[in-house]
């Protein structure tokens, strides 16, 4: 059986990675003077979601010990 903390950890790492990639795209868009605000905002939301999932993974790991 897969532990809950493991699922949250994998989801957190994937989500943070996606958020950082989106942030990079927003930075490139800004440098090229294209529309970047919505992409940057989405990146911020995705990164914060990933960090929240990481916190949840830590809580689940502590509970399972």
C-alpha cells in the first residue's frame, strides 16, 4: 500500500516544478514584452499549491511515524 505522505511528496515536487517552469515562461514573456501577468500569477498559484502539498506530506509523514 502506498503511503499518503509519499503521494503528497510526489505531487508536491511535480507541482513545484511545474510552477517554476511557468515562472520561467512568464519571465521570458516579460523580457520579450509580451503579455506575462496572467502566466506569472498562475505560476505563483501553482508554486504555492506545491508548497502546501509539501507541508501536508511532512504532516502525514510525522503522523505515520
